[in-house]
C-alpha cells in the first residue's frame, strides 16, 4: 500500500466481487472524516469499476479473506 493513492469508486455489479480472488474487505476513512466498509480490489484494471464518482481516501485498514 506504500505510496499508492487509493480512491473509492462505485461498483457496477457488487456481487461479482464476493467470490473474486482479488477482492478483500477494507475499512476506509474518507477525506470528510467518515468511515466505510468497502471492497478493496488488488486487480488494478477491473472492468467492474464506475469512475463517475471518485472519493479520496485518508486511511485504509485491509482485512484478509477468511477461507
């Protein structure tokens, strides 16, 4: 995560991420101070992202997938 600029984007089909090997759960703190639980995607070129609304992230806490 070092030196990456993470942003929060909407997902076109959120259910697709449930079984994806690249997804993890994360808690992010947004620039406005609120926290949200989100999907963190390790695949940097996913077609499921909707860039119409992008929010800056201040802090990220990533949780590993339990198998």
